[in-house]
C-alpha cells in the first residue's frame, strides 16, 4: 500500500472483499484512500474503483494516494447516500460500475479529521465547535450547543451519545452559553459530571462529542439509508463490508444484515460472512489506539 497510513482492519477488509483482477469496487468513505489502494493493488491490472467522500481535505490526500493507479481510480466528493446516483454518472458506457464486486463503508472518523483542530472533532484540541464532515453543510455543533433548547440538546446527548447524565450536561451547557470552542465545551461537561470514568478512563466529554458529531452529520439516518442502496448495487456474489465504531451504528448494520439474511422468499438476498463482527487485534490497537472500537461486518449478495 502506498504511503505510511494504515487504515483500520486493513487486512481483514481485503480478505473479506476478495479483490480480483478486473473487479469493480466502490469505497464510499474514501478518507485518505488506504483501503482503496489495497483494493486497486489486488485487482490489478484492470480493476476499477469509485471513491467517494464528503470531506474535500480527505479527497486531496486520497488523490495523491491513488495517483499511481491512474484512471482505474475515479474520485468524487459526495455523501455515500448519493452512491447510486454517483455510480451511474461515473459508470462506463456498459454501466459496469453500477454492479460492483465489492463495496466498503468505513463509518469512522479519519485521523486527518480528528487531528485538525480547525474541524472541531477533538475535545483535547482547541478549535471551533464545528464537527461537519462537509464544510459546506449548514448545521454546526455550535448551533446545537448554543441555540437548541436544553431539552432537545439533552435528547441528542442521550439518543446519540448514550449519555446517562444528558440532562445534567444540557443544563450546564445552557448555563454556560455561549460556548465557542471545543475545550470550553469539554470543560463544562467535565465540571458538570466529574472526571475520567470507567476502566478505560473515558474522558467525560467523549459521549457528548460523539452525540454532537452524529447529530451534525445525520450519521445514523445516513447509514439506514445507504445499506439497502449498497446491496442493490452489488453483483450476485458481491460483498458489502461495513466498519462501525460505536454501538448505535453497529446495531443498525447488524439488524439490517440479519433481517436480509433471514428473508423468507425462498432465497434470502444476503448471506452473513461474519456472524460475529471482526475486531481489531491487540497489535493493531497498540499501533493505533483509535482502532480499538472498530467492528467489521461483511455480507454477500446471494
């Protein structure tokens, strides 16, 4: 794989998607292009890949990563919820990319996003309360934190962050408004509910930041929308691999896969390749602690 960046569950994704020469693949959360580079390398000499991402900064890195593959890699900015439309527009005349041999959805944040303080994703870095995947989107974390009623804010923290002390945090945020930076918000949350929690010493603002990010980007709704679309774009025998990083996303993926695998119309549309999620090894977590919560599920279209 070009460069030094090693994406999460890299080997496991490639083994699961089984890239072959001439294969057609879609990476709907392209990021820095690490998984995509592996798929293109193993589908040489004529495999093709369509890569999508909302984040223009990530796409610039991906273009450099995938440059050695030339026209075999086609890259476009957009949400994975637009996959069907984009695949159609970018397909060759025979429409081959509309029926893919493999599709990847990596639902996590990339290190590029987390480590850029101007994006506002990390509570340990001073930055604006932004959290948008697409910098052109209207809704920001600042709007939710400073303008939404406390009851609605508490609901967001509870629903998307599974934060049991959501109402206490929402009251503290309401009393401290306006808040402008990530550290200001993290300090308010920490003061409201105390210090590090749990065996893993979870920062008290972790769930709050997760909830706000999910709300800003409509992540759960997007996952629910994209899964049936992805299946419809697979060839028979094609595989869909999804990496999730928190229980809410994984629950949606698992439920959809199980329902489709148990369909009663003679032949179910999907076969579960991973009955249980594939998780990161201790060695990978040691190299990349951010990978510790990754869960990979794979299905095959019957």
